[in-house]
C-alpha cells in the first residue's frame, strides 16, 4: 500500500521516538536508527500529447504527469486566470468548453502547469501545445455533406442567402442617401420609400436587378435571381408573417413585440417597426428637400439623411432589426425548433436531401457562415487583415475564380461572432463553438438518412442545436455590450464638449458616431425576444427584457451634462444586466 510521504515521515518519527523512550540500544541516541526521508519538490512536468486539432472546441490534449520522489499524492493546477485550458479528472489537460484554437491565428499556445506534492512542495513549468492545421474535410470542419439519396451535395439554403443579400442591398441603398446624393439624383421621400418597399416585399420586381452591394467583387451571382429564383421576399419571413403556428409568440398581437415605443402610424409589430423606420427616412428627405436643414441638438447640419435629429441611424436600426426579427427568428423559432420534427427517410420533393436535412440547412443559412468558416481567423472574418485570399470575409475555396455568395461569403451574425471573439480580453470562441455544433448536428442527420432519428439521436441533435443557437445569441449579446461601451464613450466626449463650450459642444461627425453606435446597440438588443431558447425566457429572468429596453431607451440623451450622466448610469446598469444573464467575464464586458 502506498502512503503519502507526509504520513510515512510521521510513522518513522513515531517509531524512532518509541525506541528511545523504552531505552532500547546503547551508545548515541541515533545509533541503530534510520534517518527520516527528506521530502523533495517535483522536478519536471510533462503531458502525454502536446497537440490540439485546429478549430475543435474543448479538445483533450493529454494526461499530465510529473517527476517526483513519489508517484502518489500529486495535484496539478493552472493559474486562476488561465483563459484557454483546464484540468479535469485530476490529470487530463484540455481546452475549456467553448474554446478552440485556430491555426490561422496561432501555431501554438502556452500554458503554465503547477504540480504540488503531498508535502506541499511545488514545481511549475510552461508547456507548449502545438496547433495542428487539420486538412479541410467535408462534414468535419467544412459544412458540406454528400447526398445519400442521389449524386452531389445534400446541402441547400439559397433562399436564406437571397434574404441576406436583400438586407445587404437595403443597407447599401440607404447608406448612399446623403444630402448631395439626394440632390444630385432628385430623389423624393416617397421615391426612396417605394424603392425600399420593393426590396423588402416585391422579389419579382427586383430579382433581376444587379447586386450593387457587392461593388467590384467578382461574384458568381450578379442578381438576386441567380441566388434564388423566386418568392424570397423579406416580408414573407419577418416574425409574425410566416409559420404563425411555429412561433413562440403571436407577433401580430399588440403587446407581444417589445423594445420600441413610437411606431407612428404603423402597426406595433416587428414589420410595423421596419415600415416606421422607412417613414422616418422619407420624412427626413422631404424635410431636406423642402429647404429645412436637418440639425442635431448642437445645431450642426446633418448631411447623412438616414440620421434623425433625435440621434437615430435608421440604416443601422433597419439592418440590425432585420437580423433579429427575420434571420434570428426564422433560424431559431422555426427551422431549428419545430423544423427538427421533419422527415429524414425519403427525398424532399425529389431533391437530393431529406426534409430534415433541408430544415437544418435553412437554420444554418440564417446564421450566415461560409461553408469553410472554420478556416478563417477572427481577423479575416472581421475584415481586419490576415491572408489576402481570406482577409475581406470571403474566400474562393472552390478555386473557380469567383465568390459564390451561397457558400463562400460570410453574412450577418457569423461575422459579429468573430468580431467579439477577436475583441475579448479573456478568450471566447463563439464562432468556432457555433460552427462546430452546426457541423456536428448536420452530420447526425446525414449519417441517419433513410430513417427518422431515434430518441438518443434526436437528443444528440438537439444538444448540438442548443450549443449553436446559444453561441449565436452570445455573439449578439456581446455585440450589444460592445455598443453600450461605444455609446458610453461617445457620451463622455459630448459631455466634455458641453462642459467646455455649451454653444459649440461637438461636431456633426461626433453626433453621427453616437447615432450609429446607439442604433446598433438598440437594434441588436431587440433581437433576443425572437428566440424561444433565449435565457431571457427563463422564469428567473422574467421582465428583464423590458427592463433592458427601459434602460437603453429609444434614443440617445444629449440634452445636458446631468441628463447624459444619468443616461450613462442606465447604460452601465444595462451592461450589468447582460453580464449576469449571459455569464460573461467582467473583463470582457468592460473591454468589448
């Protein structure tokens, strides 16, 4: 039987003392006795493997062991602030849950391990863990699955990409609406609103028009019709307009849609808010055309006509609300919820996929990630550098010389996930966690084509679905935190300007930045209500979504220094609320 060294030492001392007390032996006190062993500190630490696979969340590295004068009583530990790794079951070194390492960002990672022996002596060593650049493989780190029903791929979600493209086209169109552009092109408010309504709700009219938002990018598709042939209106899929029996709320009923107060003449519904924003934009343009200058509260001229005098950036509000009321709603509250009840035995209307495969693909499509999303670094997804072929958030991985918008382009919330990972002080990996779960879930479906999933398989699929939608929402929540911080900083500068010179406090660009940051914050913050899986739906968080929006308000406060300070306090309270609900690290919340 092995004894801890400290216990062994005690036993030897007791025996020695006992012999002396009984008068045993002759000569000196130490004659005929064995000196007690001296405990020595461990001298080395190793791990049975020192390689992690690229992009695999929670990867198990190997078993820790130490060189010591005893093999028992050893305890391994990491620093309390260790961001990447954890030790489980006493000796197993692994990446933390939700964390992956990306070879495109780092070829290795360092971790300092400490071993403590039974006598309390310690030894620490920095280990280097290499990152293996795993070859791209369908169904492993690429969202691609061969059909089990016919030749070719079973993956299809072109309708979702068409709606991403429509939203991007609306944002591009509104972004042009400066005072100079409106004057040069002789645009009226009604003309602008008419064009927006076409892009929003009349696919047949706009589908053959060229895609202007892509600019000079060489894309495989040059029109909406080349992405998806027909019937892809945004209006058909906004919360409350489609699959009413599948939605977790009756969005058409007044009082169910929260987060905004004034809808003007429009219905108080998710789509009604879009139309209200269109109305505000048209009114801005008509006011400008009528000879009235648009001015901010400091009397600076507003030349970006999508910014209101109260500090709303309508372009940002429209896009971010669409990401929630349509993309996040459809993805979570339709395709990845009741959609998982679809058939997996036979072809869906003669297609190379089953209905269940297609439902899951469509949910993934609204997340917006390119098929080889895991091959990008966070910098590349955020458009902040990296390899030339990836650095703008798209990559021609098929090698045909064009960017396929349905498979090689990153849209919407998939890019925001990487931006927040990139900006985290303490490592997060919303992007890899979501994508790995989407791939793993789709593989469960593909592996079982020809039969409906049994209980165990369905539970496994739903577990991956839960990981995917949780990290999708975490990225949205972290983005709201980011824009709370940006808005707070904008208000610091404006308050300082008011204190220095009440008559000339800030510039038009200062006000435009505040409007942009506030509107991104507010637009994203309305998204949470659209997912049935949101932690805001938990009983413990009842009423907190409404509380969040009471704190954020419907416009930024810039009237005077005292009012600004009060509003900034509300912003910090909103940030604290999000930190608590999503369990975010405090350093990340402060620095995102």
